[in-house]
C-alpha cells in the first residue's frame, strides 16, 4: 500500500498537495509562471438520451 493511501489521502488530494509544495519551492521568477497553471476551468454538460442538453438564451 502506498504511503499516501496509508495517510488517508486519495490520489487527487496527494497530487494537489505535491503540486502546491513544488510551486512553493520554485524560485520567485518561476513561481509566478507556475501559479498561472494552478487555476483550472471546468465546463459541465448535461446529457440526455445520448445527446448534450444545451440551454439557448
């Protein structure tokens, strides 16, 4: 069993912690560039009968 499992973490939590620590360890000039990659955009699409449901305004 892996160490992160024994600590009670799932892989997503483990990878988020590792990424945050890595960004903090970077030099200041590289840290700003890495901080940009910290943001994430997610789009959810609902599906019904095998087709996406779109809301038309």
